[in-house]
């Protein structure tokens, strides 16, 4: 299995107490981290990623990126 190499060791990471998300300041590190998670999960054309990246500005005015688990409802629409 091929894993994308990402350098998150230089990145300051904040994670939730329950492990549902990880915050970081670098958008490229967040994308690389999500790619690694997707490859580990087995994301393909038929399997959607259970992870999403959300960008926001924290209370200190700094841009942050959150990689988190997204609950998806599998019931059909309409």
C-alpha cells in the first residue's frame, strides 16, 4: 500500500479529547494528513472519505484547519 509522505512533525497539532478532530495551522499539512487517513481507511471511487477539512479563524485571529470525522447518514435522499 502506498502512503503519501507528509511532514506533520514540524506542525503544532491540537487534538480533541475524544479524538474526533485534529487542528493545525498549515493547510497543506491538513491535506496531507487527510490523504494518509483516507488511504488507511481505503477510500476509493466506491468508498467516500469519512474525514473532512474545515478552515476557520480561532479566537486569536489565526487561520486554523481542522481534520475531523464526519458522521454520514446512509439513508437515501427524497
